C-alpha cells in the first residue's frame, strides 16, 4: 500500500461526478459529548483544503443509485462523519445528525481527459474540505468504459490512516450489497463504536492532566532545547529542518518507493523475531542504521504517532485514534542492525505510555505552539480487512499537498507485497539529496539482509 498525493495516481479519462453529503438544518441535534483536546487544537490550526483520503477503481458500469446508497450508509455507520462542532459564544458545541437524515447529492462535472480528471478531483477535494464546516468528507467518481474510479477526501480531524485503509473493503462491500437490493437500514447497521464516545473519554483524560503530571513533565523534558525554549526535535542531519521560519513556505516534495518485496520483508521479520524485537523496531532501526552510515548520526529524536484503538469496539471505526510518542534513540556502540533495532524497541517501549495522554492538552499546559519537525510512522497493513483485494482495486491512500520548510515525515509500511516508504520533505536541494540517499540506503540494506552473499554494505547482521 502506497501513501501518496493524488498527482501520483493514474486516473483514466471519463465522466466525473461529485458526491456531496447534505442534511437539513432542522435535522441536527445538540450533543452533550465534548470534543477531544486534539480535535480542538486541530480546529484552531488546520487549514481549508488539508485533507486525507483514499482512491480505488471498481469494475463494471457505475450504478449511481447503488453508490448513493452505499455512501449514505458508510456515513451513517460512522458517527464521526455526521457530527460537527458549532461555534457559540460559550465555546464549541457538538451537534449530530441521524443516519437516515443524511443525503448525498450527486452533481455531474462533465467529461475530462486523464490529466484534467486528476486535477479536477484534487481541486474539488481541496475546495470542499474545511475543518470547521460539515460535511467533513466528500466523494468523486470518474466513470469510463471499463469501470469507475472512486475517491474521497476527509478532514484529518475525523479520520486517521487506519480509517483510510478500512474504507476500501467497507465501501466496496456496501456497494455490492446495495446493488443486490439491500435497504439502507440494513446497510447502515454496524457493530463499530463511535469516535464521538472515544473523544469524550479522551477529553476526560486530558482534563485530569496538569503541569505536574508525569506525562507532561516527560514531554517538557523532551521538548526543552539548550536555550530553554520548547521545540520539537529536528531531522538529525543539519540544514534540513533546522531552518528559519518562512512567511511563505514552499510546497513539500514527496517520494514513495518500495524497499523490498514480500520475501525480503519475511527475511527481515525473521531477523527481528530472532533477536526478540518487533518489525516496527526493525524498520525504524534500518532508518537509524543508514542515517549513521551516511551522516554519522548516533543520537536522534523523532515523534512516532501510534494508534489509540485500545478496545475492540473501535477496531473498525472511522475516527482519529492517534496519539504521539516522543522517541529518543541513542545507537552509540550498537554495531549491527539487530543491536540497533533492540535500541529502537527499548526507546519505543519507554515512550509508548505517553500515547494515551493527548498531546494537545500537553501543548495547552506548556504553552507549546510548535509542530513536529521529524515524524516516523509504521503501519502493518497485511491483516486489514480487504487487503487481499487492494491490488485488484488499484487501491491507494492519499494526502493533500502540504507547505512546510521544516518538516520531514516518513511513513514506513509493511503490506502483503513487501515494504514501502512514503515521505514528504522540504523542497530544497539539500533535503532532496539527503532523503533520497536515506531511502536508497534502506533499500540496499533490506536487499543485503535478504541476499547476504551479494551484500554491498557491511556489518548488518
């Protein structure tokens, strides 16, 4: 599974249609459940057009009525998509709408060639996704003679990466069931929990925190720089993110590359298992190993987003179930990749308890207005429902273009096909050179592990 911008996806020419959720103003009701601190911070800082989403292709002629029903049912099944935050004199107030009161309006956009279709999809998603205005999700189709492309974009405040992955199987199944004649009431039934309940619980957790809380003290220590200011750690190679703030930051460059196939992934997994560490530690360890080999970096700090789906009811729910872990990694004296991976495992174990404490509340208590500069995420998608059909669907998760002069993000993915890394970074010559070298080095390292007899690097095992 690749995580890229829409510009990297091959959208065939065809007839484009926008599918926009609607609801009557009278259908909305006040809801006592409070927003999470994370969602509040998102509303304060997020920009219009900053969306995440997914895209896929389904075979056969587009059945407009069935797709309309499937989209309505998907929104109905996930309360995060049919709740909103209304600004009042007393603060933000939660409001919700019932599943049956959500409609989806289809609007024909016309026929577009391949380039224009992709551009039109991107423009529509950017124009319609506003963190402060419902609907928080919109859809687009491009139908051609062989099938149709279906994409959605959503505000990050109501969705995380796992929600993006779950969508493929869920929407395809709902569409199939709708074509078979199942009614809306049956399609909208779900055992998944509500992210609004999770947010309310997270709010309680956050309000119990204070500047004296252990988690807040840990974050303060991690964020404090040598001059006493609070700032997220930079990418460990100088000149990449430790730059002066710009009033008009450049668009970030992006890159997605396969590091190895499923056999190479299995060999790396066996190596990790043999020394008692998880695959996440192995992948992050490969990153750290190469950074040291290329730049002499032995100590680095980064933010590691991790899921907060800690109960079964949220396993298949749509929502923002993510916390942050501040990771400090020192690989001094760790000569081999297994030794480096063991250091990563220990660093992750030390910081993981902080994931349950909402960082937005930490930021509020410490008066932090900085954003992460170096972020490393790992996701294993192999057991996600529907993963075996992703290739047939040409499924891909998407992110909107981002402007930032001081951010490097790495998304490390293991899926059924192998290992992938997606990244975004400053659009500078220095960052381009460093990030591309890092990814090439990781690919060579994975290849060496799987083919030690042809190794070009030394000391990895």
